[in-house]
C-alpha cells in the first residue's frame, strides 16, 4: 500500500478514526478466539474494552505507568486536544477526548506499521481490562 501522506501530519481525529477500527478488530478477534460466538454476547463483552470509559481508564494507566514513548504521548495529546465536531455519546467530554487520544495512538502505530508495538499495547490493554 502506498503512503501518499506523511503520517506525522495526519490530524488526531483521523488517527483516532483508524485506531477505533484497529482496536475494535483486535478486541473482536480476541473475544472470538476465547470461544465467544453469540453476537449479543460479543457486543456486550466488547464494550468492556472499547467504550470511551474503558479507553480513558486504559490511557490513564498507561500514562501513570510511563508505558508510552515520548512520540506516543505526543500523539495521545494530539488526539485528545483535537477539535472533534461530534458530540460525546454516553459519556462526558473529558472521557471522550481521552478515548480519542487513546485511539489516535493505536491509529498512529498501525499507520506507521509498528505492529509489534501496537500488539504489545493492545495485549497490555486486554490484560488490564480482564484484571479489573
């Protein structure tokens, strides 16, 4: 796939758009590999990982544990501070912005093809959600 755009110049909302899809795909695959196959159950379980509240909690823990590189922290802030023209659904604006920052990090790692790092963070997130 050709890259026509420098990923470092992509705005936080676009990175979050990518990250939302990528993170969701990994979570869905994780749940299916665990033996979950019923659509209603899959959707309900996925919410524990992919909701704005869950993502805000995960990014808070990542920052507290100094898990992110400087570049990843910069991308998080770019996503968090981006001016989204959409309203937060089912959550407050702070949580929504934090989850957008989380998704921006995931999107950035995917778009820069840092798959090993991406999967390391996603595995960490899955572990944290399942321990909480």
